[in-house]
C-alpha cells in the first residue's frame, strides 16, 4: 500500500506529541503614534485647537513624546513618562512643569487636562480621555507594563554610547 502523503514523517520538524510549532523570532516593537486635536485655553473665554502628535518609541520605553503643531515652522515637544500619562487619566498627578488630571466637560465628555509650565509660558490643554486611553493601551500592547527594562537599550549598548563607540 502506498504511503499516505499527508501523514507526518518520522523526521517531523515539530516536537512529537506536543503539537508545538517552531517559534518565529519575536517581531520588533513598533512606534505608536496618534494625532489628536487638543483644545487650548487662549484667554478667559477663548478656546483654540492645537493638532498634537502623541508618540511612543519602544526603544525609549518609559517616555511619551507629545508634539504640538502651532502652525509655525517650529514645533513644541514635551517629553514625560508614560506612567504619568496613565496616572493622569485616573486622577490628579504631576508636579512642576507637567500636571495632568481627568475631568468631565458637558460639551466634550470625558477629558484629560494637561497643564504645562516652562520659562516661556504656560498652557492649559484638554484632550479626549477615551482617545488618549486608546492610544496609551496600544503602547502597552507594544511594551507591557513591567517589560520596559527589556525593551530599552542593553547594558552593552549603553556602555558603547557612553564611551562613544557606536557603529
């Protein structure tokens, strides 16, 4: 009787009885980016909008980069911790230059307030809390909480950076 061409050979690439497939190499974590329109207080009764890019780089697993596009050739970047952003969605957090807190606006629903201070001025901004939360969850899908030490540069890469020996 001819051999069944669909039966597994004795030289099977899969471990017998375990049903396991060979593991493919893990995919590299990808940057997570979202552009949101934030509302900004321009005066006592005036509100404007600012297109704002939220960016997370897995190679810098503790940081969030927020870039404000002000309609000029330059942009304004703020860097703060992903943990600070997460905590700001839950309650008042931060001190000094960056403070965040959740709020509810009758017109816009659940919001996240960002109060920023710098030597050049201050700003009070408001973002959609669900949109920020969705973006933040995507960052945790790339680098889960607690896995940050494994996502950043290795000790060897940091040593090479400090001594200036990068390829």
